[in-house]
C-alpha cells in the first residue's frame, strides 16, 4: 500500500468511526423512546466538577421539555411571561438560528406547573409539537415557519387535561400519532402533511396519561404501546384497532413513563405507590398476561431503562432513590437512596441520573451493587430539575428552566 493510499484509508476509517459514534436524537427519550441513546465513544468517567460545559443558551423562559437534535440543529421550546410558547433552534455551537412563536402555553392552574412540557418530534423537513392545550403545531424544520395547527380539543372533544397535555408525538410514515383522550379517540393518527384524521381508536375513550407512545416489533406485528389514564394499551399503527389493554390504575391518572419492551414482554411503571408490572404477550394474542408486579419502583415521571436483563429507574416514595429490578422476575436487586428521585437515561453502557436536587450522576449498571462513577451539580437555569436529558453527537444536553446546557462527554473531551 502506498503512503497516499494508507493516509486515505486512515481518513476513511476515521470518518466511518465518527458516523458510528455520533447519532442524532429526533424525539423524547431517544430515537426509540426507551431512554436509550445510540452513542458510543463516550467518557466512562468525568473530570472533577463534571464534563466540560460547551455552551449555555439562556432566555428560553419556563418549560420542562427536552432538547432534540437533528441535522446540526438543536430544537427546544419555552414560554415567556405573556404565556406565549416558542420553538427555538440553535446551531451545534449554541448560537441561535431562529425562534418562532406558536401560540399560548399552559399557565399555572391548581397543581399544574406553568411552562412548555411537550418535547418536539423531528421527522424529515417537519417539526411536530403538542402544546399544553392539545394543539398540534407543524413547523418547517429549516426555517421555523408554522405550516399548520390542528386543535385536537375542537376535533376530538377531550376535556382539558388536569396537568395540561404533555407528550412527544409519534411519527410513523405519513401518520402523526398522539393521545388526546377524547370519546372514541384515546389515540388518533393524523396525516403528517394535511392534518386530516386517518384513524382514531373507536371504543377506547380513556383520558390521556401524559405518555409519549412508542412503536415496537412484537414477533410479526408492530404495536403502538402507551399509557393512558387507566393503564397500558396496544394499538395497531396501521388501522388504529385496539389489540389489547391492561388496567394499571393511578389515583391521579398520571402515567407518563413510556412502556419498556423486550422478547414479548412489556414493563409498565407509575408513581404514587402504583408501582410496576410485567406483562407477557403471546404470539399474535389479543391479550397480555400479567407475570409479576412490584411496588418498590414507583417511578413518577422520570422514566426507566432496560440494560442486560435489568430495569433501572428511581422511585417516588420511600426514599429509595435508584432501583434495580430483574426483568424476568421483578426481584429487587438493590436500591440507592443517595441518588434521590431523578430522570434515568442510558448511553454507551452507562446510566445517567439527573436528580431533582440538580445532581447529575454517571453510574455503571451492575445488578450486584450500586456502582456510582462520577457526578456534578447543574448550577445554571431556573425552577425544578424535571426535564429529561438528551445525549446526541457526543454531548449531554440538560434543560433547566430558562437555560439549556450542552456538555462535552465524548472520549478525549
């Protein structure tokens, strides 16, 4: 091999490595909605004080939505003091590209907290956003122009959700799938271009559960899985037919944690003592058989992840912090009270726990023992530490109220 050929080969291999290591994130809790981010080459230990802060974008206003990153653009939402919602777009260096006003967002009423809560979903040249008042807003992804707004309350007749509508909508081909929770319309599919109704779940009229739906491949069939106010449902994504449903009551009907799926089994989990349950799905069966239940991991709205046969998530009650459960049996392997309650996501074989106290922990998943590695405290931003982190292209994005922070977590940073 000549010197020039060798150099070309090295450059090509380096380019391929960068493609493999870096990945966009077009929706809430990762591309599959399961809390897993397909990144590799990330730091396995952080420096003292945490990873390098690459940039901070301030002035977002109130909100708890997550950042999504596609094609060199970071998208985020926020609400100003006049209760006006905005979609923001930033370059990867944190410099602003544009911001677009899209209408009113949720102000505080009773127990509901003010601010944006629905994370945008990016698909091709479109951005899809559900507002707190159940208006589906469709934007041009490059310019930020509002292309269409669909009032789901007007069309499907749901009652205004107690805590405001909150979900990252699911895009499946030409269908935009969401859960307004109206009569015969717990879930609906709209045409991504025209906004016309393609199907709605006839015979299913449960209220929204504030959950972002996922699509999984269960044997030969594809299923939409999501939590509604009364429990989990599985719906055929092509027809909208309800395949099965399983009751999992929650006293406030707040069920925002997307179900986990693996090998014909579905795990669901809710807070306020509701706890979790494992369901087994038969081949093309219209039922879901309960296998085990657990009250230890009553995750409120922070999500759970599945790694190597074990479930990880934080509990709301009992000061249990991070909990590890065995997938097959539900056996509690350990609890870690020091982590407190916090969002749980994973990337490159590590857990990232963003606690309600502002502490971010890097934890090695180990069913035998709690194995913390590094931690730092988020000092920028405002209000509650509730937003789910996003990991994309070697960076950890953390939204804290008025601020979005990007940390370099790739190896060598």
